[in-house]
C-alpha cells in the first residue's frame, strides 16, 4: 500500500514538472517572437506610417537612412542611378549632407554631376539632391535626374545663339550696304553693285526666316492631320524642278529613275520640302559638269513595305567627324560654301524631323572626295499597298514597276558611265575599283549616275542594301525644340 502511494506521488510530481517545463518553454518562445529582428528594424517598423506608400509613388529617387547611415528604404530608381550599393549610400557628398541634416535638422539641397556608370564615355549625370529629416532618427534623401532637362536647355540656348548669329549677319550686311549706297549716290555703277549685294543678303535673310518657320511647323504639326497618299514620282519631279536652274548654271545633269507608281502617306508639303532640301544640297555641293541621281524603290520590311528615295551626288563628300553632326540645326560642313550658296544650315534638320514625324528615317553614306548618298525611308501608303496586291493577283502574281524619267537626259544618265568600275549607287555597296553600289541597275546593264567613284541610285530591282559600316548615320526620333 505504501509502495503504490509512493509511485502515485512520484507520477504526480513528474506531471507537475513536465507542465511547468512546457509552460516555461511556451512563454520563452512567445518572448523570442516578440523581439524585433534586425530585418524589421530596417523596414516598415521604423518608418512612420504611410511613408513607404508615399515613397513608392514619387518620381524622384528616394533613399531613407537611419542613424548609422544604413539604408532603411530605397526606391528602384535609386538603385538604377547607382546611389545605393551594398546597403549603403554610395555618393559621398550626399552622405555628408545626410549627416549634417541629422545633426542640426536643417533641410539641404545641392546639384551634383555624378559619373555615369557603365558607359565608358566619361559622361556626367546631372542630379539635384535634397535632404530632410524624417522623424527623430531617420533622414530622407530625394534625388532628381536633371540630365535631360540640361540637355534640352543646352539645345535651346545653342539654338537661340545660332539664330541670333544667323540673323545678325545678313541684317548687318544690309545696314553696311545701305550706307555704301548713300555714300555712292553719284556713282551709278557702285549703286548698282551695292544694290545687287543688298538683294542677295535680303534673299538670304528671307530664306533663313522661312526655314525657321518650316522647322517650327514640322516640329509642332502632326502630319497625319492633313495627310494623303502622295505619289513619289511627283515628289521627285518637284524636287528636280526646284533645283533645275542652279543645276543648269553649273552644268549638272539631274537624273530620276526607279520604280513607278510608288505612294507614301503623309503631308505633301512637308515631304516635298524634305526631298527638295536633299536634292538642293546635292546640287549645291557638287562640282560643275557632274551628275545628281534620284531614284525610288520599294523594299520589304517586317512592319510593312518601305519606300526608299535615294539622292546621290558626286560632291565634296562628308568626313566621319562631320557626318555625326550634319543633322544638327545650323551645322555646316563647309561654312564658306554655305554662305556662297545661301545655305542656312537648317535643311537637313528639317529632313530629319519630316522623316521622323512620318514614321521613317533618313540615312547617309559619304566618302570625302567621292560624294554622298542620302536615303529617305518612308512607310508605303496602305491603300497603294492593297491596290498593288490586287493588281499582282490579277496579273498572275508578277509585278514590275515601270521606270519614270523626269529629266530628258535621265536615260543617258543611268546607262552611261564616266569612269570607275561597275555598280549602281542606290545600294551603296563598295567595290574594289572605287565604285560604291550594287551590281545591277534598274535601267539594264551597269547603270551609273556617271563620273567615276559613285554611281546613280538603282531602282526597285536592286537587291543589296548598304553595308552597316557605310550607313553611319541613322536618325529616327526627333529632337524636340523647346
């Protein structure tokens, strides 16, 4: 009896001990779970309510630092700019600002130029940093990227300076010439000579103002608001007629060829101005007794067929350094020649904007001393493409465009070579004999625009595209003028 009582007592004691141990373990576990972890100290637990949500919608790059300069919260834009690396703020000037603000509570702001990571070109990233206290322990850093704003401001500043300079030159010349006319009132020959110069400067001023208006209109207008199907051969004919007098004076032969019945969709006025500028430049920068070729063809593209209009000359050519800048406003390869021909430096800028606004591009191939080929690529008009598909089906699947000749000497210009090897100029390939182009011309044989090193644009039957190293300039997106 005593043994049973002792066993029962021991069992009771063991049960009580087990219960106590279990209760202590449970309480210990609860206390451990209630302790703040290192992660929670640096996330939402230390941020004031709502701050995390506000930071997530800010356009600026946001970084929150604690009292040990560790990053508590950082936006994805802050990581993209390289502001935060390894949980620390990587920009020393910003870190010093944060420490000063934590010490005295004063809001600070500064603009900095930071090295752009990964480009290898030494470009600076312009930012504006603003630091403010966030509660008693935290500091908020907001960083705004000012690189694009500074670029636009530089473009605007340069544009204003260039316009001022370009307007000042002819107006100053007109002022001096008017004084000379007054002083030479008793010399009819001098008056006639000075009046002629005044007329030249007045024409130059008029052209400059008109091109400024055209450039502003191209940048601000939507060509689709007043668009229509435009025949390419009509654009070519208009461009040739615009430069016919200058070409005749220099004995330059202008030849047009390529596929007929091509259409593009857009503003007729803008497209005519763009192609006219290319042909006018080709004539102005070509020596006497040479040839300028204009040809159009249709090329297949993943998003739909494109119409390529190539303008080839045998002029002075463009160096690699200048080729990177020729589409900038007021930039001239040869300022002296531009003044002599009345050029304003805005023609190619207008071409670039017209091409971009119509969903196309303009590219250039050039070699110094051999000439240049500018190629305008535009989407083919959808209605013309549908009509061509219907005609192709009705004709048994074969389609061939006829040639069109605007200039009376066009056939001779495309079939008669004046030196150099074989090849046409539309493809802009390169051969061992100094010529550039494909091996077949649309007019049959080895058609060339003449004059040796570069030949005329071929038409739709040419199959070779320009090599990447030759097509060194391709501008698609417009640069908006503020």
